[in-house]
C-alpha cells in the first residue's frame, strides 16, 4: 500500500536559544538532519514541539519556516487541536499553503463523551479539505477515543485518513487494524512498540526518537514494513534503551538533551518543562556512544 503518511513521521522539537527565543538556525539543521536520516514526513507544532508554550505568532513563523526550509522534499503535517472546537476549526481554516495534512489531538482536559469526540472531529473534517490524522493519546488527554469512534469517523469522512494511536493498548490497535476502512492508515505513537505494532498490521509511526536517531529508526521501521523482521528486530534492540531514555524525564526533555549531545540544538526548554536529571543525562550520553 502506498500512502502519504505510511512509514516514519517525525514530531519535530522546537529548538530554543538561551533566552528561550526560537532558534531558527537549529530548526533548519534539525529539518535537514531528519530528512537526510530518511523520515517520510515532518510533523510541526505537536506536543514534542512544546506548542502550549508558543505564541500564535511563533507558531505561524515556525510553520512557515519549516515549509520554506523543507522546500518540498517531504510532506509537512501541522498539529492543530485543542478542547475548544470553534477555535480549532478557525486555526485549521487559517493554515497556509504547503501544509500536506493535519494532526489533531482528541480534546484534552474536558473529558468529552465519545459523542463529543466524534462531533469535534466531524466539525474539523467539515471545515477543511486537507487530510486529517486523528491523534489518540489518553495519557495526555485523560480520555480514550475508542476504536468504534475512530472507525466511525474514518468511515463517515473521506478526509479523515489516519490515526496516530498512542494508547499503547494492543487489543485496541488490533481492532483498528481489523475493522478499518480500506486505505485508512493506523500509525503508532509509541516508539518502543512500533516493531510489534507493524507485525499486527499497523502502517508506521509518528516518532519522537526519529529526531535524534533518524537513520537507525527509519531503517527499523522500513525493514519491518518490508517484512524483514530480523533486521528490524536487530535495530529495535539496538535502539530500545535509547528510546526509553527519551521519556524517563518526560518528552521533549529527553530528546532535546540527546539532540544537544549530537550538536543539533541547545538543551533549553520552556517552563513548565525542565531539563533531564543528571542520571538520565549520563545514561543518554553513554547510549549515544554505543551508536558510534
């Protein structure tokens, strides 16, 4: 199956300078690093990009900058979501040319019913012709979008084309794979589960780890999708400790520290996020040494 969102998407971090302003040269370096590492598409303004701390002006500038520096090499997906449906719809309608799709998180904090989740995404789908990737991440939203809701949306709206399923719930993932409409893409939101998830029929991942370990990570995903599970398994275990270290002290603190060690960006976050602990920093440095 060929699909624009199959394979590896990378949820880009937002690099900052010491004064916490956006570090655009580092962002350009990151874009080039992940594309050269083999990612299939870029995801801008997601959770990993510390989007809640960015102003509307910064979000627009970052998106425009990534589209410019990408220069058509791979598709660019923009994260647009929230728990105010009208505001989300307004943001979707204002997206610039050059955006290939939308990643939209299930409404957080409000804990809507399944009916509310369905109606929220229905309103977004009716407001745009852009392809939409649903995003289910119960650990952050405090509510789970059930497979029946996802499948209903996938069936009812032609431009709802994929889901980033980050529940970590393999039975739920299998329900999605088993009953999805033809052409609907099931993506992982859990880097350390992508190998078994491809084995059960999922189509790829939107990854945090691909920021730092782009070449090995994308090779692992591509090997699994091609049915070469021996090579995929080798790379999975080569990366597993490093993938887990990225989340010990939260995301994107872990991946920003790893990126600082390989010279891509500075280890600067905006509050309420703070840098990783010394133990995590030491272990990350030791892991990166094993990849040399």
